[in-house]
């Protein structure tokens, strides 16, 4: 009997760390997101052979704020899933997002065309005064602050202490065992993600120009031979075509290591 499978992909990047959020997240940067997306694609391809007996009925991009990953990366990841896994035609494919990162209708249409059919917006995102983010311009509603403070008093956990734990700036000895475990868990998650990102290095700058140049040179070599029947290297005849093909193949093989 065929079994169903749900895929959850954690995208740990956010615009900034929200005070109310205890999910693992990192500030987004293009370099880190490129490396993370490459590592995720490699992992999906490695796991796929073990899932041939399963039909994927849900795909969930959670975070973090997955929409910050960008349309190009999201489309590439989903296309890999659709290619490597047996995805049900009626599968629910969800993307978590914040309104400020999901307001581009052109991008949303692209995601919908690719296969995303559900978007998840947290209700806390509907109130600008409730999502206290670490930005250069903090606009805080006094009423919200008072209510948050009263909640902190009830729980006996000051919000500044929670933020300090999440940002790893507090003295561990002053924390309760429960908060120490939370801080250790945060540090361990950070270490694992950073190790994964470090293990996926981008190609050097010369890599792409080189394989493009090789394929172009091979093509030009073949065209010159067809037009002259004796050049680029005289007196070797059709071996010119073999040389052109070899140059093109070297460039093509290099594309397989493009990251």
C-alpha cells in the first residue's frame, strides 16, 4: 500500500528577530540564503531515493520567514521537489509569509504558477504595533507596551530577559535551568545551521565565465570548420569537430558543479 508523505522545509531567515517569536531564525543576507538554498537542494536530492514508495500530499515552507528567501530560490526548490518526488496533483503546497514580504503580486503569481497554492500569514503580522522588531525606527504603541508588560509580570519573565536569551547576550549563571536549556538549544541550532552553510561554498568568480567561454569556443571552432572544411587546425580534417565537441563537453561538465 502506497504511503503518504509530508515535507516540511525550514527556512530560518527573517528581516529581524521579533520579541514574541521563539522559532529559530537568522537575519537574512544574500550570501547566507544562497548557501542555505544550495544545501537544502542537495539534501532534498540525497533523500529522494528513499521516498520512492511515498506520495507527497503536503509541502510546507516554514520559518523564519520563507518569503524572504526570494521567488527565484523558492521556485528552484519547489521544482526540485516536483521533479525528484512523487507529488500528488492535489497536494497542498504552503508558503509562510509576512505581509511586507508578500506584497509583490507579480512574485505571487510566479509562485502560484510554479505550484504554490496556499499562503500562511500569522495574525500577529496584522498589527504593526504588536510585532516589535529590532529596526532603526521602532514605532511602539504605548497601550501595547503596557499590555505586554502586564503579561510579563504574570509570567514573571521580563521580555528583556527573553530577548537577551534569544540574542545570547545574557549571563547563563543568572538564568533558571529551563531558560538555560532554551539558550543552549538556540546556540546548538545556530551552530548546526552555520556548519551546514560553511560546508556549501560557492564557486569562485572565474568558474561561470570559464565554462561559458569553453562552450562558446567549442561552438565557434565547429562553425569555423564547417565554413572552411580545413580550419582552425589545418590538415587534420574532421578531428576539428572532435576537438570542438571535447571543448564543449568540458564546459558542459563544469556546469554540473555550478553552485
